[in-house]
């Protein structure tokens, strides 16, 4: 939330008023316009608190007095041990999960791995996920794949908008969990209030998993859930509508409101593939409801079907997605139909944002058409193109003069020279997977003509197309990596300039580090199929808006793919 708060101190009370808005205008936002969230708390001298609300746009909130964590007592509840997974990276090789009760009010969960957990700011952090599943089913499930979690607590590594200058960080999601994440050595911990679904439950089946960035490693899938007896923990959460003025007083009391829990991406894939067949390379999900995530977009992962090598990733876990080898990559969660990136175009009166907002390009992109409007679903193409591109990129390194230089990971490094070969909308575009378009000024400085942010939607670089199997190694020109970037002002057109150390990189340097891309360009897959999946709550039917927008994205995705691959590959969107 962004905005101001106001304080007024009177003789017998203090009044605090908030006037906040959700973020707006960006590809990861749910609204084009400022939203109104105006509410007030009055703290009386006698200790009572009044809360009142003038207008609230947000539907995800904690209302009331939340308990303060004093850490006067921490009591162990359970310790779950996991089998070693030595093939996985040390930070995702889950060895132990601890559950502790803090002050009788909070549940603390600690994931313990073989090696140090990645720290915030690490470039490999985005996409890393630690998940804990709670299942209240009776009798408890005996196999993880048979479980239907009642509650999911997840910790995910994210990269905020503007990847080049932003710091990656951990964020926790799930009902009752605090967003704060603690990392110490090989341990990562979160804590929160006991979720509603677990209150009054005598025992719960617990299972866990860890995913590496880009799904490059998996660990923590327990063959059978561990049964934990829930005792010694209570919650001060209530439903205010059930209380009367005769109840209380309460030292601590609150009510929480949430969007729907995040679905499991494997469950989503299995639902589609089991019903329609193993006929999809990609799956993209769109819904008419919001899920419990503050970002309107979605990360992605998958089993990397198709058995491709030489790209820094290998095929794994097909059975977890119910695929025999076809399915490769998909969204982790559905994109809400009301989100900015599911709108055909921004409203005419939407405020003009910066150069990472599509409204900034309204006039420029409108010049492409006779009606003066920008192409449809540009934000949607930014998201789906970028996320499906993760099937191949950006996980590789290059070996240059004995030094192994990471070119990513997950997103191409800001200093990588990565212009789009077949631009989608503008003459000069950096890769949809990151990197930049750099101009060498031959005086030790470099001008960044296009940055590593994927708005508006962009095409792919020579390196991307090689990893996708659409061009040969011989077709990839030499490129370079700029390291130790130091700002050096701006040019006459406002483009940022930097001083940097330049390292020449060739495709042979990449092959030296990763091996050749197989299948090669003469035997690689050229025809792909995407399932565009609409999701509604149980018993509901898709709205007209959801179907229209999903169909608009479908058509634009076919065109985007053809343009940005130079028609060297084709995309269908068919359930048959």
C-alpha cells in the first residue's frame, strides 16, 4: 500500500487516519487507477480502540489488534526429517522441517537444508520456493500425491519490477503467515497465526517441498505426509459479526480476510492433461477470481519436457505433472481477469506512467494502426512470452579464458548484450528474458538503448533463439557482457550511460560451459501447442469477459510467437 497517514492528538484520545492505494498502472498491478482505502483508528486513554472505515477497495486485510510477538516462550511441536537429495543444489536439498509454538499464539516453521540458503539480493533467488502443506483430512493421507492441502504456507524468492536495479527478496504467502522471512545459514523460517482451517483440529498431515530457481532442482517431496498433533496453540482471531457489545474486553482480537489460496501448479497441469490428454507444451491459466498473491502476474515452472540438453536445465519430474514427455512449462497460478495484464488495452484516461508502464508507449504504439490504438493485449504478451521463455532461458553460463561467467541466472544479466532479433513492437528491443541493448561509445562508456524490463512486450535475442533450437550456433554473432556497471549520466535522449568492464563472449564459450544444444537446429521442435485454461470457482461458469479476454490472448499469442521467432516456429492453441 502506498500513501499518507495522519495523526491527531487530543486530550483523551489519539486519532490516526490512513489514505492508501494499491500500486497501479504496472503489469504486476490489479488496477489502472489509484484506489481508495481510507480508514481510521481511535486510541482512547482508557485502552479501548475504535476502528472505522470510509471506503475500502482492498479485500485482503487484517482488522483489529494483532498480537505482538514477545518470544517469551518457544516450544517444539514436531521435527520432520527428509531423505538426502544429493543431486540437488545444497540450498534446495531439504533435510529437516521444524515446527515450533511461540508464546502459545504463533506457529513457526523452519526449513533446514544441506547447505546455506540463498540470501536476499542473490541473482538466483527469483523462483526459489519453500512450501509447507497442511492436510486436515481424516484419516490422514498416506501418500503425498493423494493429499489435498487445507492450508499452504509458501516462501518464494521474487524480483520486484525493474529487475536491473532491484534487489531480490523473499516473501511469504498463506493464510495467517507473516510476510517476514528469516534466513540464518542453512535455515529459513516463517511464522504466523494458526490458520482458520487448522483451529480445533487435533492432528494434521504435513508435507513439504522446495523448488530451485527455474525449477532447476527439486527436493523435499516426502513419500508419505507426517502426522503432527496440534496442541498448545490457540488463536485470538474471531468473526466480529458474531460478537456483541457484552463480549470482551479483549486484550488482543482481530479478524482477517483473504483472497483464495494459491493452487498447486502440478494439480493444475494434471487436471488439464488428465482430462484432455498429454497434448500441451505450455499451459497458461486465467481466472475470474483473485488468489492470495500481491502481484497480478505469475511465476512459472515445469518439468521441461521434450528432453533438451545444453541449455543449463534438464528434464525431470514429468510424472508429477501427469505428462509422459510432452508438457514443458506453465504458469504457477491463474492471472485474474481484472488484472491490468488481462485487459485488451489501458483505458483512455489511465494516467501516464514511466517507461516500464504500457501507458508510456500509447502514442508510439498507436502509430502502428489506422485507428490510433496500440495492439491488443500487450501486457499479456509481456507476461506469457517472458514466462514461457523460461522453458529455455536464462540458466546458462559461458566459459571465457578459464573463467565461468553466469549470463543469468533466471533472467539475463543487465549487462548482457541481448537485442531482439525479430522485434515485436519497436525497432530496438532487448530480449524478453532480460539483458539490454548496449551502444559502445568507444570512450569507456556504454549507452543503454533498451533496458532489461519486458514492457512493452519484446522479442528474443540470438542466444534465446539458439537455446530454443530455432537457429544454429553458427548463426549466433559474438556478443559481450558488461560487468562492474557504474552510472555515468544520460545521453541527449535520456538514455542512461555507464562505465563498465567489457568481456567478449561467443557461442562457443557457452558450448564450452554447457555442451551443445541437443536436439540441434535440424532436429529441434518447431511446432508448439499452448493450452489457454480458464479457471472458475467450483460450480460457477466462466464469465463473458473472462472468455473474451482469454480468446483475445489466444489469438495474440499465436501472432506474437510467429513474429518474434521470425516464423521459424509455429504456435497453436488447441485443446484437441
